[in-house]
C-alpha cells in the first residue's frame, strides 16, 4: 500500500463534482464575477455557521489577517504578539503593516501560545495579540481573553486551520475582536483556489474591513481609508464554498475518527501522538512528535508514505528577518520544531490506510 501524499484534493472534490460544476456554471452564466450574490450568500451562511454577526470575504487568508489587524487599529510601529511555530503567515501580515511581531513561546503539551509567557512580554507598544488555532485545535481562550482585557489590546483569532472547531457550542472565530480564515484548497473548508474571510461581531470592524478590501472606498471611487487594497473573494470561489459548507461538520468528524485510529494504532515508544478527542479539535493536520524525527521521516518516505513538517523554521529564524530577532530564544518552540512530523489526514483516507501507516511506524527502528 502506498499513501504518498498527506492530502488528496482530487479525491476530496470528486464526490461533490456534480454540485461544484453546477455552481461554477451558474456563476459563468450570471455574468457577475466579483462581490455579487454568491459572495453575499456565502458570507451570510458562514456568519451563521460561525455564530458571528459579520463575514467579509477577501482574496486569501493572509490578507484576512492583515486587514483584521488594520481594522482593530494596528499601525506601523505597534507591537503584535504571535507564536513563531505557525509558518510565518501572521508575521507576514504584521510586517505588511509595518508593525513589529513579538513572539511568545508555546505550551509544549498542545503547541499553542502560552498566555503566561505572553503576559510577561507585553509592553506599552502592544496593540494586538494573534492566537493561532494551530493544526485544528481551538486554543484555551479564557486566559487569553482575560489577558487582552486587562491590557486593553485587541484579540485576533487566526482560524486558517480550525474551521468548525468549537467549545461549549461556541465556534472558532467568535471569541476575539476579529478572526481571519483561509479557504486555501487544503483547508478543512477549502476553495478551488485562493480565498479568505474576516469574521467579527463588531460593526465598526466589519465596516472598516469592507472598505479596506476594496481600495478604501467609502462610496464608489471615493477613497477615505489608507492601508487598503484590492482583496475580494471571487463569486466563483464563494459559490464553490457554499456547496462545501454543509459538509464541513461531517468532514471534521471523519478527521477526528482518523486521528483516533492513529492514536490507537501508533504504539512506538519513541513517538508522542496528539490528544484529539472533542469538537474543539478538527484535525486539520495530524502531527506526531519524536526526538528522532528525521530518521522516522526517512523511514516513512522509503515505504511510500507521505509526510511533511509543519513548520520546519521558526519565524524569528527565517533568513529574511533573522538579524532583526537575533536575541530571541523560545525554549519550547525550539525543542518542538525539531520533533514534529505530519502524517496523512483527510476525510477520504481509509481506516485500512491509517492502520497501514501506523503499522509502518511501529516497525521503525531508528
């Protein structure tokens, strides 16, 4: 058996091919391709799904983060807290504004932002905190909400990997001042191209994002807001996402079942498997850990099993910015980045394939 990729998008979309083709045809025939009825319908449906007052579709998830930060008042020179182990996406958005990323360490047991570490680093320049629900796991929001409230700063959720994650009936994207989603094709809710959205309960934030996504217009051809851009969710992608949204909870349940099968099947003493059980984790990525990760990665590749590292370089160690962060040291983040390995996890993965991957891992001899 060969499972040579960590995702299979063709297989994922095949079951919905008829509905996707029909939606695309509807858009083509309509003659309306940007900020039309398909975008409005998806924004309304996704807002209801997330339990938020507003959804504003944008071109991609990184734009969503940047516009979310701008909408809560982040400006050049402000400090924004984030983690360093989540692929540099938040750092890209922060730096695009001219703000300064400040990195907090993670909690080793879940790889998510450590509220206590962030609290020790907050300064008078801090304007916002980005919490990334990494790999599909909803962060513990209560201490983060208390932290931002105590310091009067904005809480921004990065939900790019956590579509549908919920705790006590409240979904990712509805906890903070504003949230950013990506609909890149590999996401739990993925378009057939790029796409993103800003989600918020705040009327003022929503109004500013709607202006920022379209040149800063307050009315057509009247530019009144700086820092804007052309960042619009296409009608075509919105129509395709509307087809997929009703299936999201089912796909997430299947991902959790796959994760549970991995956890049951992987018994190698040198491997730590993640704790994925309740609905607060949607298993966007299944990430195991081993102190001898590189040996395990080679073993899997030699047996035709796809695997990857999410993410191999901490943000402050990226070549483009390393000199600016020369003094940064985050012990937990640095330890974990050398241990993580992502296994295949997508709704169409057969349990027999999961068992085969687990058996291959258990045969590994470093």
